[in-house]
């Protein structure tokens, strides 16, 4: 016999399933279809996303499994140090405090420590992305380690005046006070930077001249010498640092120019001389452009004089137009070539932009900028000149919203309104991450009818190059590393992929041994011993401190709230109750910002108000309620109601206003005296008739005064003795 088969399988009746969710007694909350666990999971996802975006500046133990990491490709952990044999020799500790393998290029800072002495090189900051760091202007290094050892710090040295090397100076120098060593122009920029500080500390500045090969003895164990290099800002220098374990070469930021504008060539001769006499035990070298092939100048590239020629071509091609050139405010040499070409073509020059004016002022005082007579005019004067006589140099080449060029593009500038005969020149390349902002400004300018010329986008105009990077390319790095010929090599100044490519370049193209190359993240410690050996030796506490536009510190909690609000919005519920009774004195108020538009969501808002009425009524039944506990319950429940309808988790802020507290008599107020209770007296009267008959007789009597007996309604409230009284 075959198996018996049922005709039809009876389906499960969903209606008969038990409701596994616990009923709360609140009709609105119980009507939601979303499980509480799902809401908690959604909030957790949002929290994790915000944490990832706001913790990019926080450095714990970065993942580094590179073959150049100093641990043979093994990921570092504190347990590795426990198993390593400790070397008790005197040692030099090289510690990047910032700028190595972080979320961008900047925040450059390095400490060298020997025995009880520390010297610090550079104090830069970094500009974070606006999307992940709303309202954060810049981030400076966390110098907790240096503050703990501030008594050891003997000097702070600066290689040049770019903000990624000096931007944090005004925030940090008072915390780790020490003499400041730099070139003339860099000191001028440091003073401008420190003018914005609120500290009473006055730094001591010591000027050094790279051409003279001045040698400064900083302490018992450290001396420095500055060596001239080429860069996009004046007075840039590299450092020769002499220590008990050997001589160190810190390259700073550099490029090789065949014809520098200031006629001060890269001092290869001095580097070669020191290398031959002393040798270099360690080279710290920047990594910005190591991935880009070629070199500056010569047959393979161009220099500042080629850009000067391009400015001349533009003025020749557009003789009757206003020329507006935007560049980095620190490009003093570029500004010099613009002024020279404008003067040669009979044009007047005006500067626009606060940072540009500051840098020009410092360059003039340092004797670096040379301005022909009767060339410079103020903005309110140059607008009176014919277009053929006007050249304006301004900021805003990176698309910054409040910069001069952006205001010109939007028509908000006080003096300049863009017209269709204007020629706008971008003498810069967009910094990675700024491409969208730059494009927005370019589109705005072109919508006004002007012509916009950008570097590498001038084919239709027949104009040469308009920008030159300040950082060396691949072949230049090979040349310098080969000249220095260090025993150990440490890439600095760059994101991790730049450091890794820099390390590979040093090994495969410059002949440095693989085991002698160390890729260090910010916070790693490289130790070099008297016997010439070196190894990684753990980490120190590092990170970043965030500042807003006003120069005030912004906490991580504030940043997280900003990102959460920008993504999900904010939802505020306000209930006003009578103290003690919990009676609602008005309809609950609701404020929504960045979440939903209240007028389009009346049904949802009514549900929230209904929930609040029921919740408050039930919460105060047992007497006085714990307000903080009630707020937490309101926050969780309102979040669930909102998520059930919108699938979003805004920041919910419950506000409970308790008003109408009962009046309390002052402690020293006189107490009312009690009246003595009189004993009840019974008056006996002789009964003439039976009690029942007497009562019936009284009821049969006519009412002579109908107003003598009345019923009055009393108001309902705490003071009412009852609903009705006679």
C-alpha cells in the first residue's frame, strides 16, 4: 500500500499566532509594526557610521603589514615588544608626531629624543574634508607625549612656512615652550601666525641663514645646520642634524629647479660635502610626488620662468581685457612673476584676499618680493582704470566659499563684478578633494561670460603651463637619495600609499637595503643605537585636536552630533505638565529640523502627540515621576514610532517642563493659632407632637423665600471641596 496523502495542507493562520511583543498599554506605540530590536540595530548602524567618519583623525594602532614596517611584514601589537630582546645602549628615538600615513597630507611634526633631550621639527595642521568634519577648520597634532616631557624640549625647528608645517604653531608653542629656529621669511610667517594666539607667551626666535651654513648647538646632544632647497615658498631649507649616534638629513619639502626665481639653487654641494666627511645614518624624506614620473625643469619639465612666459602670452592675446589671476597665497615667487609681467605690459596690479595681503607684507619686509615703482594700486582705485590696464591677483583657486574668487563668481564681491570680457587664470591645480568646489567656481565664472584658463586645459588658447608643483618627482627623489646615501631611510610627509611607494623607490632605484627602510605611522618609534643598529620600538599616544573657524577646540561628541543631525535630522518633543500631578497644561509641542516637514506629516505628528498624552498620563499615576527615566523612555519610544513610519533615526530630544509648584510657606512665617474646640451642647426641647408628624408638617409649609435655598457649581481643581455643594 502506498502512503496516505492529504488532499491539501492546511496553511498557518497568521491571526492565531500569539503576539510575542509585550504590550505597553500605549495605543500608538503598540500599533507600530517595527520590532524594538530592529530600531536598536538601526541606531547602532548609524552610530557606527558616524564613529567611522569622525574617528579618521584618531590614531590607535594602524594596520601596517608592509614589508618595510620594521617587523618583517608582521602586524605590530604590544605583545611583539614583550618578546623582543631589549637593547640597553644609549639610543636616539625618532618619533613622527603627525604627517605619516594619516587621512591626508599635512599635520607634519617630528620629534627626536636622546637621553633627557628632545628637539621638535615643524608644527603643521591639516584641513579635513567638510563632508566628514562639518564645521571643523583644521586639525593639529595631539602632543600629549611632548607635554608630559616638556622639560626635555630644547628647540623647535621649522623647515619652511607652509601651513602644513607651521599652522599649529600658535596652539602648541606655549604648551611646549622652547627657542624657535627658522629662516627669515619663515620667522615672519610664524609671527603672523602667533598674532592670532590668545596666550601671553612670547616665543624666542633665532634666525638662521642656509647660505652661511650656520651651525647652532641646540643642547648637549643636538646641533643643526640648515641647507638651501628649492620649494614653492621662499626661504625653504633642509636640516642636517648631528646627534651622538650619527648625522641625520631631514629633507623638508623640496623640488629641484634649474633656474629658481630667487637665483638660490639647491645646495647639493654642501650635502655632498657632509656626506663624504661624516656620512648620514638616517634620511627623512617627503613622499608627496614620488608616484609621479619625471622631474622639474630641463627637457622633461617646466619651471617658474615658463609660467611667467605663459602670463605674458595671456596679456598679449587679450590686451583689452581685465586679467584676474588666482593662486595659492604662499606662492610668493609666482606673485613676483605676475607682477613683473603686468609691469612689462603696462598694467597696474591689485591684491585681493586677506592671506595674500599678509604674505605679501611679510615677503616685502624680508626683502624677498621686489615690486616695480608705480605698479601696485588698491582695489578701490584699480576699478577706475581701463580694463587694458588692470591685473588683479587674488585667492580662491581651491574653490573656497568665502574666498575672493568665489565672491566674484557669485556677484558678492564689493569691487569686482565679472563681465564677459574678463580673463580668469587659475595658476594652480586642485588639491585632491577640492575638484568639485573648483568646478563650481569655474562654472559660475563662465556663466558670467568670462574666459577661464586652467593649468593643462589651455589648448584652445595656445598658452603654456600655468602651475608648477612644489614637490619633487620620481627622478628627483632618486637623485637626492643617491646623493645623501643614508644607511637608514624613513619616508615621511604623505598618505600611506605615498610612504609605501617612497620606500620601494629607495630600495629599487636608490640602492637602500630593504631591511634598513622603515615605514612609520604617526606615533611609531624608531630607535637608532650607538653601535649603528636600528629597530622599531613600540608606539606613543598620538592623534589630533580639532579646531573651528574661531580657533576654539571642538570635541568629538559635538562632531558626532553634527554628522548625525546632517544625516538624519533632529526631532524635539516638548511637554508642559503641572508639577506633582503630571496634568498636561498644553498640547505637546514638536520641532523638526532636517528630518521631516511638519505640514506634510500631520498624521505622524498627531500620532506622536497622542502617544505623549497617554505616556504622560500613565507615568504620573503613581505620584511623582523620575524625570530622567521618563525622558529616556520618551526618547526610545518616539524613536521607534518615527522609525516605524520613516525608516530613519533622527536625534530625539525630549523636553519636560514642570510648572505650577505648590506654594510653600517660609520657614520663619508665623503659624496660625488653633481655636479651642468647644464641647458640643445638646439642647433638649419638650416634644409637643410626634417627630414624624413634625417633619411632615414642615414639608407642607409653603416656601416664602425661594432664593433662600440654592445649588452653586464650584470650579474643578485641586482646591475644590467637591463637584457640587449646597
